[in-house]
């Protein structure tokens, strides 16, 4: 459902490389996108809307890759039509809507999962290894950033112009990934202090969140489009040193360039992109784990065929949305919000 960047490049590319799955249809009214669909996925149909997808095609699995404000309603419709559903992040625009959708999927007995693909970023997997094997020791502060320089508001882009309740803004877009990654690494969030702003006059385009985790670590999350000098992708301060990663995982760029997800080089970071372990003047490169976005759809297939757990528990997406809502309350009130 939706054949823009997310549907065509990310989901379409990953499904294409998953044995046992095939794209059979996509919702698009663009003749150009329909041509690309036919060229990339021979035999796949371009259909005009969700009703045609559910009524005429009747797929086993629907991937909801439409604008964020439409996710919950379209996912519910697909579940009611008997399909399993993957929803691109965020699952919904509010935690209440997300929780209702999770409950509905359970009541109708259908698989529902969420594309929190950045759990399988190279730096996320490498940092998890360093935490688990004791290399870093106790982590004090985890800094994580999606900072971009896009100073001009683009009113043609729904993410720039739509209000939060319609899925707009950078906090719901990029913040979802970084909060989810932080929770996976350091556990539940118990307190949030945040600053959220709309510097360019549209939807929120800058946000800073300080997340206190139950285990004692603090995550500093920074997202936005108005950073003329972006900071490092990650900096982790711990009792046995600091781990620094300068650049974003390369899997998105690899998919955009046409590299197949089942290519042996997919997800592999060259040495010059590895993170570094700093101990004062002692600095050493840390070999990066290969990124594994390609594991997502085989896990979905296994959940459908064998009944294994889905790659992302949708309840996790509800938890992330609760943190983002607490961040907005914190920013509005100028206070720290407990969870």
C-alpha cells in the first residue's frame, strides 16, 4: 500500500530478496511508478486504491507504506480483509490508536508487525555487542542523532506540512527509530525531558530528548532538519571508554543504488566507516557488524508459515509512541515527564 520511496525501494527491495515471497501488487496511480513496478516485479499489478488491493488481489500480506497518518486505518482494513500486515513506522500517530490496532489484530487472529528496521543497523548491532560483551562496561550516556541540513521548508512534502495528528514532523518520523533503538539497548524509559520546535514554520523539524532508562543509562536523542553542522551519528560514554560512530548505516544508500539485499556485500561497512573506541589518546577502530535489514522479511515469512514470533512485537511500537507523547508533553510544559 503505497509505492513511493519506502514501498518501492525499502520494502519492495527486501521482499524481492526473500525466498518464498513475491510482490503481487502495489497501490499507485502514477504511470511512471507502475512501469517501474512491472519492470522490477514481473507480473505484479498496479491498482488504484486499497479497496482494489484487498478486493481484487486478496494478498496474503499487506505492507502499509503510505503517509504516516493513514497507517492505522489502512492496517485495520487489511486485517479485516484477512491479510497479515506489516506497517512501516510509526504504527499509528498516537499510542492509543496503536494499542487499539494491536488489540484488534489479536482479536481477529492476524499477524501484525512493524518495520522498525533500524534495529538491524550496523552501528546498532555493533553497539549491542560492545554492551553485551563488557567492552564498554557500564554505559553512562548514549547520544544518538539523525541530524540533517535541509533549511528550506518543502510544502509539497506531507511530512513537512502535516500536523502531528496527521503524521507530520521529524519527531514522529526519525524519532521513532532512535527511541526504539535506545529502548532495545538500555531498557524501558522512566523519565523524559524534551525540547521540540518548528524552526521553519511547518511541522516540528528539531527535537532533543533526554531519556532516563530504568537501568541507569541516559539516552540523548537529537533529530531534525536544521543542523548546519551535524554531530556524530552516535557517541556512547561508558566506564571503559567511549564508542563513536560518525556516519549513518549504509543499507538505505545500498538499496537506493540498486544493490540487492541478498548480495554478499549488502550491509557490510568498509573499514573507514567503522566506529572507534576512544580511551583518552588511545583510539582504535572497532570492526562493524554487518547490517541485517534483509532478515526482516524472512522472519515475517517464518511467523506466517511456522508461527514463530514476528520480527518486531507491535507492543514495542506502542511503547515508543508513549515515549514520543511524553516528549511533547515535556516540551509543552517545560518539565520532566515520568513514565
